[in-house]
């Protein structure tokens, strides 16, 4: 068996430096085949698998549904093909958006969805990367929502297989979208790019991808005869050769997959609370918060821009601070920024508002933040002055991230950063 599998990889791997592949038993997690599975690769439109993961997560939270309208900004409408072709100011339903991502791999739809959920594509990419870390995809970084060329947007075949399994396990109620072969939009029939659907027994998704730097990529899910696998092929020279290689991998590895009971292979992690951006906030270019931005990145989050969307109980505190001035006891804060690892919980248009958010957060997590030092820090974003609301005094990155994780369990948005 080992010799046979080695033969599968020999031709594509030896002749093509972009090649990477892996097959995983979706019931047990056993690796049935791998070659260069941990080598960095460009995901191309496999990126949209994570875009859709974020969409499904937002749908599961009840914040949006398949009939929710998604409006296209000028930026979204101007994305290069492949695209759906919606004009700036136009909108489609979320159901149409999902189908366009699955079948046509529409880049304009990716950006529109990213701006809708994350407030900006940049912030949505931070949310995607943070989610990748929660899912154990430690070699993946996203810089956009569609997969168009970006030298910093990297992944591995193993990480993409893990994402494919996570989509199956975490969102069975939405997973059927990946088996969509075509849908009708504006009188046009739009067919899937996934040629294995309907041509290889048991294939039920997931996603194709291509840019020149990546070659032809494909993640495939197969369920048949009591067996389930998720397979990844990256770096194909043509779509046809990629598909043929994938079909061969399925044929050779599926008989070795388990017919036993399934077990959870990918933990869900912390749910990212979506910030459903208004048209006004998108127009203003406001960067809105995700749950766990990367530590080296510092998204600035004007609290007035997302108070209406913030989770309870933070929403109540923000509303009190911004709308009524509030009567919360103000917390004594450090007069100068605290150095080292800190946690940011919000930013506000005035120092008074920032202090009130700190007071409320300290009240909600008094034991957790007993030894932390609250402080405010001024910054300028797009010509406007804001004040960061932060807690300092953490001994290490791990201590700050652990504290932030605990705050999230109390529905407090935050991120850790080295000041």
C-alpha cells in the first residue's frame, strides 16, 4: 500500500514544485496519503472556504439569514473576474451570495460579504486568520476574502483539509450548499467549477481555486459506502490534470477509510461575533472589530461605529457611555500608556467614554482583571482623535491572550497586543 501511494505522488510532485496533496479519513482523522502537505502554498479561491465558514457561523448565531441582503460597495463591484457582476449600490440575498461563492467563485461577492460581516475586507481577513488559528490551521494567513494574489496569503494542504473537515462537522445544516451544481441569477444559469460533482461517485463538494502562482487547487469531500474522506490537491498544471489526479487519489485511498462511527476531529473554538456593517460605516471606511486579531496587528475600533452591534453586556455599557453619558463609577487609570503585553477592549471618541468602558469591563471581570492596570491611549484615525481602552500589566503574550480568551467567554470583545 505504501509503495502504491508513493507512486501516486511521484509524478506530480517530482515534475511540479507547486504540488501538494493530502487525503484524510474524515471519520478518524487518519492520514491516508500525503505529499508536501505542510509546504506553504497559495490558497487561491480555496480562501472562499473560510469566507463561507465565517458566513455560516454568522448565520448559526442568528444575526443573519439566507434572505439577508448584501450590498455591493464600489470596491466590491470593481473586483476582477470571475465575478457575479453586481453594480455598486446593488444587492443580492445571502443565499445568492453563498451559491455564487460555491459555484462561480465570485470575487466581487467575496468582498461584499467581507465588508458586510467584518466592516472592511482587511478586518474580515483578520477575523478569518484568527478563526484559522482556533481551528488549528497554524500555517494559514489570510489577507483578503477571495484569494486573488497576495504574497502574504499562505496555507498548506493539511490546513485546507482541516478546514474542509470543519465545514462538514460544524455546519451540517449548510453543508449541502457545496453540492450545488448550478443556480440561476438575473436570468442566467451559472454552473459550478467543480467538475467532480456528478462525475465521481460520492463527491459532495467542496471548492476549486486557481491563480497563476498557485496552480490549480481542489478540495474534495467524498461520502459513500459508509466511508468518508477529505482530499486536497494543490498546484495542478491544468484543471483537467488536477481533476484526474484527484479522482485517482479517491479511487486508491477510499477503500482504506474507516466504516466505523465518526468522531469530532476539529473543535469549534470561540465563536466570532459578527459585526454586521451598515452601509454608512462601510462608506466611512470604519474598521470594525473581530474576536481575535493577530497580535502583531492593531485594528483601531471606534466604539461609536459598532455600539449597536456589540454583544450584551458590552452593548449596554457602550450605549450608556455614548448616548447618555452614564453614571458608572469611573475607574482610575494610568496617566501614561502601560508598556508590555496589554489587552484592548474598545476605542472611544472621548477619554471619558473610554474610561467608562474600562470601568464596566473591570466590573464584569473583577477577579480576572484585579491585578491589571487600566489606561487610555490617544490615537488618530482618518483625521479623527480616539482613545484606546486598555488593560496592562500582563507578564507575557500567553498571559494576555489567556486573559482575553476569558473575557470573550463573558462576551467582551478584545485583543492582545504588545505596547
